[in-house]
C-alpha cells in the first residue's frame, strides 16, 4: 500500500488512509488469498472518511467482479 506525500501532505492523513484501507480489506472476503496493490491518487488526502469508504467499496466490488469474470483472478489485459 502506497500513500505518497504528493497525494496526502500530512502524515496524519496518510496514516488515516492506510488505516481505513486496511480495515476495509479485513472486512472483505475474496474467497482465496490475493496480493493487492493499493496506490493513493491525487486528492486522497482531502477525502472524507465517508468518501474514502465509498470509493473502496466500489473498488472491492470491481475486483470481485473481475475475479468472477476471469475465474482465476489473473489479469487478462486492461479492464
């Protein structure tokens, strides 16, 4: 998980984002082990807790759909 200073200037904001992503990941069950890379995007530091939670929920749903569509979870090009 990477939250760079470019996207969240204050350490407090970077740590808040990391904590929320970790908790969101713990609450999801993807059915089997996966390695997931999380990169913060510009504006991540300005997001409220609710905005970040909604964004993460959408991303987990996309990942689950991708896993179902491909069967093995491996990327088959860009989605």
